[in-house]
C-alpha cells in the first residue's frame, strides 16, 4: 500500500469508481460536483497495483467553543473501493489526514459517521443527539406575514456559502471555509431541490435562507439547511414553511440550534398519534451522528474560558490514533500525562502533580467532556473516563456548557 496526495489528473477516474462503488455517485452527471468537493481541500489516496483504491478528504474550518473560534479540520469523505476493503486503508488514510491537518494547526477535528465505533479507533468521540422533526407545516404557530422571498438556485452557491459563514452561531457550531464545500454539496444533491431566501444584508447579501428537497406535490419536504442571524429572520423562514402548508402535508427538518422546535408546532402529540404509521407521519427522531476529537490539548485549553468555578487535576490521556500514524510524522496524537486547569483561565502542561487527583480518559471521552456533550459523572458510566467521585462532581459543575451543536451537516 502506498499513501500519497490525490492527484486530479492521475486519480479522477479511480476516485469516481470508488464513489460509484460505495453508492455516492449513482448519477455520473454528478461527477463534476464530486471533483469540486474533493479538490477544494486536502485529499489522500492509497494505491494498490498503481490504482487509487481508497480516498479520504478534509477541509479546514472553525469550531466555536463558547466565544472562541478554534481552527478545525472537517473530514469530508472516507471511502474504500469494493476490492480493497478490510486492509486497514481507510483507518490509515483518515489518521494521516487528521495528522496532516493537526500538524498545520487544526486544534480539533470532526466528521460524520456511518456507524458508531469505527472512528473511535482514531480517538473520535460521539457528539450530541440531533433531533429531526416531521410535522405538518400548516400546524406551525408562527404569527408572522413574511415578505415574498427570492428564489435561490445552484448558481447562488457562493452567496449561500457566505450566508452559512455569517449565520447566527452557538457553542460547538462549525464552519467549513472553502466555498467549494457548498458548491459541491448543492450540485451533488439528487432530486428536486430549491432555495428560498432574503437579501437583507447591507450589500444585498443573503441574510437568511433555506434549502429544501421536495418529494411529490404533498411532500415530504426535507429542509436540508436553514441559516439566519436574528430571531425575526428565523420566524420569517418558519412562516415561509407554514405558507407551503396548503398542499405540503409534512416537512422534515433538524431542530435549529438553541430552540425547542416543538414550541412552534400546534398539538404535536395529537398529530403524532393521528399520523402513526401513515405516509405523512409526524415524528421526532433523535440520533448522534457527528464525532469530534481534540488534536492539541494545550491549544484547546488555552482558548477555553469557562464561566464559573475551577478544577485542577492530573490527566492520563490515551490516544489510539498513534498506532495509525507513521513514526516520523510531525503529529502522532496527544496521549500522555498532563496537569490540567479548567476554569475562566484554563491550560494543560505535560507532567504530573502528586498533590492532585487523577482523571484517566481516552481522547474521545475527554473531548466529549470538554465540549459538554455529557457531564463527567455520566461519561464515567458509559465511556472511557474515570476518576475519584469528588473530581467527577467538580467537573460536572465547572463544565456546565450550552449544548454543543455543530449546526451544519457534513
Ligand atoms: C467505512 C469504510 C471506508 C471502511 O473502509 P476499510 O478500508 O474497509 O476500513 P479498514 O480496513 O480501515 O477498517 C475495517 C475494520 O473496521 C471494523 N469496523 C467496521 N465498522 C466498525 C464499527 N462500527 N466499529 C468498530 N469497528 C468497525 C471492521 O470490522 C474491520 O475490522 P477488521 O480489520 O478487524 O476486520 C468502507 O466500508 C466504505 O467505503 N464504506 C462506504 C462509504 C462509507 O460509508 N464511508 C464512511 C463515511 S463516514
């Protein structure tokens, strides 16, 4: 196996074949979208017999931690052809991709998972549940008369990307910097999609908008994303959805960051029962399908300013990614012993202080703790994290954070 950077001239055809074989490129007219997506960031391939059989790609971005934007690496794609499965290619390429991004300054890395467990082997920890609600848009309790929106098309990809970057953001929210991410994504979505939005920015920028996939006259309509900067803009978009409710019987969307969407739905439980097992079933499904990992512990903690209390402890951190990264690489994971302070002024220094209690954790579990996915006492029940009860309880108080929502499908 040889791992090397993806070369558009040499590897395009093999990359298309890999994506075709895994089912991501059913329609060859979408191949250009794939090229845009892959070539907009870093990509590595692994060769067998001179042909690329595995491809992994990433793009740079940011992840917000309270009020700080940390450099973040987004692993955008990992796929192995049918002939090269279970040779360790995908794990090795993903590890080397993360290592390269971390060596260039990414403090955190993240990805979407096909299943729990696979990327845990590279130190990733599972994020929070995302709620996906299906509801009748006519039942939206939004007392707003929205102005007529603009019709947005795939040609607006650059402005749509700018709207993503300028959207209202909360703790844990991510951005992906290259606009090719949005361009490739818009072009890749199969089926009938449409965008509706408003251009209330000072220079006519898209201030708020939504992008949807429509199935049939009566729906469902899948809201693929929505961006806005203010409460009024959010309500205008929800009112737009309500306005489609004369014919559309069900809309499916991810619960937006910071709100409880059920607040805006009339009689949600009645409709849930009435539509049970029906074509237009009203539901609320939760699932956690994004994972994150810290790539630089001192770097992350230097920018961690918690809002109350302080905890100081030894951290014995294990990082399983090390075994997948070449010995000579400049970054090989972050396992080791640290003295950690968490508080308004946080930090991590290599070493051990015998006067302090000790927390033992995998990097995935510690990342979840630091982000606020679950409290220390809960993680100690189910994840690779342990320590004295008094320390865990102190951490529960100190790391009392808003729900970390990436708020961007990757
Ligand atoms: C996911 C995928 C990239 C893995 O490719 P691969 O090169 O075969 O992966 P590796 O050889 O590195 O790893 C395979 C190992 O992971 C293990 N594994 C698979 N799923 C796992 C899970 N959920 N938890 C833990 N281990 C898992 C396999 O059992 C196998 O173990 P073995 O080597 O001991 O038999 C490949 O299946 C693929 O291309 N799938 C379709 C596209 C896709 O879903 N990509 C991932 C997007 S997030």
